[in-house]
C-alpha cells in the first residue's frame, strides 16, 4: 500500500498543477477533501494490513465498477 499511496500522491500533485495555474481550485471543497483523504489513507493502510489481498480486491471491485459507470455515463 505504501507504493500505491506514493504513486497516487505524485499523480495527484501533477494533476493539480493545471488547476492551480488556471485558478480553478475550489478551496472550500479541496481543503476538507484533502483532510479526509489524509485521514482515510492512514486508516486504510492500517485496515488493509489486517485483511487478505483477495478480500480487499473483492470489496473494492464493486466500488471501481460503480465509479467507472459514473464517469462514463455522468450519473
């Protein structure tokens, strides 16, 4: 999970740059979301250490499928 968090942090940083340059960051939403992401990452890392990888995959697959449909179809 540490490698995943590291890659996600780098990806998020480089994705954020154009938003900052163009002034499109909504700080009212970004600050609480960032705090939640930081807290959730810590809790998730500890939680995932106690659950087998196959179980995590089964739990997360429906989440990714639902999010994929939301992205594709704007739901």
